[in-house]
């Protein structure tokens, strides 16, 4: 279990103030898209990934706690999830779910538990 799924882990080496928009996002088994939006808000940090054609142009919200490494030089973010885990995550609607505590609880529960 992660300490705080909504905070950037120390190991990811996130530097506050870094603009992550446009960074490529790599799952454990390949590329999943690019960062469309991100948050540095304490206890509510996340990235929103535009998956492009990979899952039919959807956006997914990933809690900052799933990030494992940020490579500022290559502009890549690595996450501790498979493509399938991300594809199967609770549906994200940016007009409805940003800042919604119930959605954050649901997503935190999904990413905070072990996956088979």
C-alpha cells in the first residue's frame, strides 16, 4: 500500500514548478500517451493523460503516487501500472471528476490496492 496515492513520491524526483504538460507517459509495458494536465495540489496531485488512439482518445487521471520516475531531459514520466490497469481504471470525465472527492476516493482505492 502506498503512503499517499495523491502525492508525488520522493523517488519520482518531481521538482515543484516543473511543467509536465506534453511529457510522454510510459506504463510498465509501453507508452500510454502524453500529459494533458497536472496538479501539484497538496494531497490531491495527479496527472491527466491523453491516451490518443491507444484507448480511443480517452483521458485518464492518474494519482501522483503511481509515478515512479520523471525524466525532465527526455520529457518522460514512468508509472507503476500496466496499460491494462490504466485502461480498466474508473472512467474519467474531466468536466465532472476534477476536484470530486468521491471520484478521488474511488480512484485512490483502485490504484492503491494490489493488482493481479
